[in-house]
């Protein structure tokens, strides 16, 4: 007989079909990585549309990144072969911006509000910490920002926090003052920070039920991907949206956003249907307030919810899955999932240990090259690392090897000073109440307006009860010298001119191309570009190029959004998230952090820096649940790979100008050893020091264990014994921590200036001096032929002669 959406179900396994076709108030899909959660969500939307159970405008789908949102929208349109205009598929933040742009006037903001990114809010907090003398209590802007962010994610404001805080503690009082002042400053600037976007939308819905009802009526189907990483505020938002509507159904669209109704005669409309998909093993944002309980308590929150489990993985080979399953199996407090695949074992996982991070990067570049020659597209390869700073060594080698690459994490571009300046110019036009933006451009380029004048302007504004921006228009009343007065008038004129282009006072709607035009006026007539062009600083040339790039971004924006406004543009660039790259990544290898990798998949994946202190990261050690969260992060990284997985590490790593010894990550030991084929094991690297391997061989004699790193003995130098089987959970950590320390103990090698040594690669040389202490002792050696080198004594393959 055939459902109208039968073709959408083709190829799905039974539980996937269930998840697509189930109808009811609440559906929870929990499943491991690569089991089709996102695909099912996409097909479910297509199915709702195809069967005419929903109009596109009744669908709200939440993804974790803008990039994922774009992909989902495209996929839905492909599936139903039609444009599905009016669907909201976006991140939590973008959805809230859209709501707030419409409703902000309800509670003291205007629709042209600015969005403060983390840097903006840090700058504001820095000023307030100083003003309230918070440093007397050891407050740093970063710490205060972190605390405020956390509170907002818990939906606490300064008042509610003060009610339960110990206000007899002066530090608490000052914190509360800063928090409250921060919130007032944001309101005055007509601005929201990132956390506010969610928290204030929740506040809006709670304080103005008639506004909430508009959205409750509109969105009949709410679908959330990556639900395991929602925080409390996001959870509350979903709850608000899925409540039953109190007013009459149907009048929301005709009433232009506001509804008036008599509660008595209003029939209750059922709440929206809610679908969430997630994997508690992939929860990696607890540090940002994500709460796994949102998943585990879903059935309690939504009684009668249907639960679907997906167990077949369609992404990875069995070898990759087995490794990932083994690692995540070491977390306690989790429900064991049976993830399987029918694609076969596939190639073994390749392991590599470099002497340094350059060595490691060279390995990655070589393997990328080899894959490319076997016909794998660059775009199908990705390299992951735990911290951004690790990308530098990779980039250096990739450039030298002419491997095209792309760093995922578009935010970096928008963090550049010149880009922030240019955006501040645009904000000064879009939202003149945003004092921080206006102050930022006051003396950029240098026009002789110093701190004294800035204070004068601020005082004048306060006295007159006008905004800082409006004070600029009254230059003659400020009582400043004629040169400064002229500079202020010039800035004012440029802002007015650009504003006429982008927000014409005639009320006419400016075309989306006006953003480009306005930006050119701002950068040109303010003298900003000229100042950079005339500068002798070679960096300024790059800055001009970056600004050209920004202008190109406005052009692309205009092309993609024929109706787009200046505000739309600013929203878009402010909400660029880690996974949203600036340009097309096709044709290049993608480099990104493990966090950014969430939800993505590649044929070949390189997980680099698999070392203690990186993954698990050093800072996680002291956090409750930290190492477990790191293990989930590592699990996310492994499960991105379809066919090939490479795990690499280095024995020494230079960071922050310091070389230190690195130890293999404990997570490596959790992978069954037969799954990894070591091209060069940690043992190989260590054994290059003759003295060392002799000592180790002796030690190994007694242990009787097989190789953890020696992959079937092929490269094996069976250095590391197997951990005992069936050990209690947790003991593996202690075990893993012990071993690497033992195997590379070169630490007791006495060296002093004048000693002669032999190095496996560099030959003989003379020690000039020894610096540092303990594990960080460095020998400065002049080699007879290789020249001067600095070596980390603990791990260098050296012997004293
Ligand atoms: P993650 O946990 O990493 O977010 P996921 O559960 O969302 O993963 P998807 O990204 O939806 O998984 O799917 C993983 C891969 O499996 C995709 O390439 C998808 O196209 C494919 N896939 C999903 N279901 C099927 C199926 N029934 N038949 C064939 N391929 C499938
Ligand atoms: Mg997914």
C-alpha cells in the first residue's frame, strides 16, 4: 500500500525506521557514535513534511554548529526534492537570536542589539573587576567570566545568586556587585552575551507567556541533535517551548506576534512533539555546563516517551569500533552499548611515536601523501589534536610538504584586532548604544583622541543623560581643543554617512549589498585603511589583506542573503563557531581540535598527541569527572574515522618555549594491542639509547608480559608489559601512569659541562652546559659534525663516554 514517505525509509534498519515513523509527544533516540542518529533526525523531518503532518514553518531543529545546520537543511531539501522554506534549523544560539530580534523590545532592548562574544564580555568584565577592586580578592577577569557564565547556564542572575550566597564574605559581595554591574552594562549597551542569548530567551518566555505561546503554537515539532551536550538553560528553553499552549490555536500567525485571548475560553493545545537524539558517551562539554542528566532523566521529564536504541554502526570498520568500544568501556557509571558493524575488520590502526612533535608531524604528512596517491581525497582526511597550539608543528610540515590544509575553527579570523575594529565600526552604526564599540574605534586610527578626551566625552554623556555615541555628535559642546573637536566631528560624519547607506533614514530597506558599501566607507573615510597602508610594519600588510577578506565576506553574505540586513550580517559573524570554517574545505585536509570534530566523519583520521597531559589534558586531572570526560573526548575522536585511523605521539614536546618529556596516553593502553600496528612504538624510540634498552631488557625479563606497544612484535621491542586482566575499574590509570615513567628513565644520567657523549643520530659531541632540573634537564651539546643541539636528557638517545 505504501506510505507517502516509504522511499525515505529505504535502507534503514528496523529501529531506525521506528525512529523515523513514530508519532507521539516525545521520542528519545540514544545510540553510540555513527549509528545514524543525525541521519534519522534528518529523515524524520523529511517524513513529517512529506506526509503533510507538518508545515516547514512548524519545525524547529537544533544542531550543535551552524555548519551542521546547513548540512541538515540541504539534506532535508534533497530528500523531499523541494524547498522547505520556513523551517528553523539552527543552533540554540541562532534560534534565540531570531526570537530576541523579534521580541527584545518586550523587555528593554531593541532589535538592533549587539551580541558580545567571549572577548567582548571579557573586556567589559576586566573593566568592572578593576572598578570594583576585585583584584584585591584575587579575581581575574577570566575567572569572573567563567563564574558568571556558569551561573547564567544555570539560569541564575545576580539577585538570585546573592540570595543563596554568603554575603557576609566580602569577596562574595564584590563578585555579586560585579555580576550585577555587568548585567546593567550589557542592558545599557543594548547587548547580550552568548549565555544571555539562551538565558534571556528563557526569561522572556517565563515573564511573557503570551510571547511564549506564539512560539509554542508555531513550533509543533522540535528536534534536538547532540542532546547530551545541552546545559540547563537550553534544557529549560526546550521545556518552555514544549509546554501546552493556553491560548486558542491558530491565531498566532495572524496576530503579528502579539496575542490577546480570554484564558477561560481558550482550549488547551497539546505541547509540541519533541525528539532528542544523543549519546552520553560523547558528552564533552561538561566544562561548559552540559549536563548528561538531561538524557538520563528524559523519561522522567517526559513520561510515556518512546525510547529507541540504535546499535548498528554504519561509519567505521570493526577494528576502529573495537578500539573505541574498548576505550570507552573503561568509564564507569555508564550503560554498556553494543555497537557493531557488518563492514568487516578493515585495515589495522596505525601507531607512530616520534622523537619530537616535528617527527610526528612528518609522519602525518607522509601518510597523508601516501593516502592521496592511493586515491583518497584530501577532503576525506582530518587531523585532530587536543589543544590549538599543537597545530603549529603540523602546519609547518604541511606547508613544506605542500599539503593543502584548512584549520577548522573560523573564530580565529574574527579574533584579529583589525577585524574586531572593523566590526566595531559596523556595530557603532547598527547599535549606537553599544558604548564599548564606539569607544573601541574612538582613536582607531590614531586621531589624537586620548584617554582624557574619552573621559570628557563619557562625563558629558552622563551629565546630559545621552549616549556616548550621541555625545560625539555634540563635539562643540565638549570643551575640547579645536584639533580634537575636528577629529571627533570627522568620526561622527563617517558614522552618519555609513549609517545612511546601511540604515537609510528614509525608512527604505537597504539592499544587502549595502553592508559592503558601508564597510568600505567606514574603513576608507575614517582613514583606517590608509594608516595601515602607510605603515612600515610588515604585519600591517597582512592586516590590510585580512580586511579585504572581511569585505569579501560581506559580498558573499549579500549573495547568499539577498534580503540580509546589517544586523543579520553581524549576527552571522558573531555566531561563527568552531566547526564553521570561513571557506570551503574541499580539496584540503582538515585540521581541528577533538572538540570541533564532534558529529563529523572522514575516511582517514589522524589523532595526534596521544600523550598524558594532552589527552587526558593536564587541567582535567584535578576536575571531578575530568579524566572520564577526556576519555569521552578521545572516544569522539576515534569514532570519526570511517576506514583508516592513525594514532601518533611524540616523546618530547615543545610548548610555551619549553621542551618537556611526554608520556604515552593511558588511553593507548586501553586499546587491545593486536588492533594497533606500530610503525614506531614508544619502545622503539626509547630503545635508541643503548644504555636504556639494556636496563629495560633486564627489567622486562621478570615481567613476562607481552607488548602493549610492540604490535605483534613486528617493530616490537616488547618494552611495556600488558596490564593485568580483569583489573578493577580505575586501576588502569595508576598502572599506565607508572609504566612510561619507568621505561624512559634516563634521569639518573649524570652529565656536566665538559663530558663527552654519543647520540644515536648525531654522533659524538661535548656537553657545553646543563640547564633545568629533574625531568626537564637539558644538555647543550656541541656535536663534532652535527653542530650545537639542545637535548632533553631524560629521553634523548645518548650515552656518556
Ligand atoms: P555521531 O554520534 O558521530 O553524531 P550519528 O549517530 O549521528 O553519529 P550519522 O552521522 O547519522 O551517525 O551516520 C553515520 C554514517 O552512517 C553516515 O555516513 C550515514 O550516512 C551512515 N548511515 C546511517 N544509517 C545508515 C543506514 N541505514 N544505511 C547506510 N548508511 C547509514
Ligand atoms: Mg550525529
